[in-house]
C-alpha cells in the first residue's frame, strides 16, 4: 500500500493510505482524525460542507467550545477524550465540548507496511490534563478491515476520571433511504431534537423499535433530526447495511469500556446553525457515557472511567466491510 502526504495550502495536510480499491485518509494536525474511508472509490464517512481548513481559522467567530468544535469539524471519525458532550469543569479546568483529544495535533510514525497492510502509530500529549495517548491503526485490505488499539496513560500524580468515545459519522451514498442499522441493544433513550422532525419522542423505549414510522434503525425517505443513546448492549457491535450498494459495514469494540452507543441522525432536518438543512449524516458512536451532559455528570452517575496515577487504560475496535449478501452479523 502507498502512503503519501497531501499538502493543502490554507488547509490541513492529509495523510493518505492508498491500496487496490481502498483509500484511507487521516488528519494528524487535528486529533489524528480518520477523515475518509473510501471503499471502491466511495467514501463511507461523512464530509462536512466547511471542509478541513486549519484549526483556528474560524475560532475568532465562536463564543462557545461547541461552536469551535462544530466549525472545525470536518466530518469523519474522531476520538472523544477526556470529555464527551457538553463542557464540564473538573480538576480546575473547563473541559471543552467533546474533549481535547480531537482538537490537538498528533504525531505519527509508520509500523509494518506491506502491499496489502499498513500500520500507523499516532500519539499525543494533552494540555489540560496529564494524559499521554496512543492510537495504533492497522489497515488490512485483504481482511477488509481497519483495527484500532488505543491507550491512555495518566502521567499525573493523582487518579483522574474521564469519558471516552468514538465519534464515527457515516454519509451518503452509503447512508440513504433504505439503509439499515442493526445493533444488539435492549433499550434506547431519545432526546427529541425537534417536535416535528424528530421521529422518536423524548423518553426511553425498547429496542428494536417496532413502529416503522419512528424506527431509528431504518433511514427514512424524508427529512429527520434525531439523537438517541442505545443502551443495555449484549455485545459491543453494530452493522450498517446498504443493499443497493451491496455493502455491509460492521463495527465491533470493547463493550466494557464503551457500553453505550450514541446515535446521531441528521437527515436535512435541522434548519438552524450549523447545518441549515444541508447535512445528511448518521453518527453511530460507541461511548462510555450514557448521556451527553459531560464528564461531571458521568462522575455523579458513577460511570466515569477512573485512571489512576501512572496507570494505562486500553481500548480496541475493529471496522470491517463485506457484501451485504453475507447475512446478518449483529450477534
């Protein structure tokens, strides 16, 4: 597989891995984001309309950390750490929306490189908290998978709490009317973003949802905007199936670390900032948190991840793809 750096004047550089029918792109300057996964020339991840301008280019126009996060959000796949969701004040500092890890630069070095397989080791040190982070990404074109092995080390002198998540956003044409999501959850908590365009009203429901009119497991033909959290997972996995493309994408992860699955569906529904009805995206995101209120709420609920002084925590995830004719793989 070929590895190259694409320079974009005024924008972030892109680290690109190119195989036979597979392209994977990273943004080392911004969290080591996985920006694109192109399978047979089709990117399965979502790309935001505002692109990949350098961090800081739009910050002067922002008043909150959520605005800063959104205006630097290129789409794709981010790591959320040590905070997920709303701002949270802890340990003498305000942790920004969705955490620091996806906003700071990461360095990288190459591991094993063959004609069909590439390993890249990303690493960074956070500023607001004493965490050293490493993310080993292995791309295997023969096995049709991308594997992540992440580690977080507390280099401080006291135990700290954290939230940890994977912000994976899929886009068209992989996501479209008729695309299905299968996940082994028993319940779902809906937050009802809009009284008219949210399909599932606020509350806790059984999963899967039997009423097709509000079944978040099926992408609708019309506009919609929903946010929900799937809970009580029997396994850490989900599958997205697009029969029209003959493509099935499966994500499998360490459910002990991330026992919840955030589900963000924005199908040209939200008419206000920042999407203005122009975004078509579905985020299916493993997360340690059972809510979106930030780290302090997780600490109060007793579900935050404790990382003791000098301790290292690890996490593993695998994304794979195959023909949609291969049958169901959610168990």
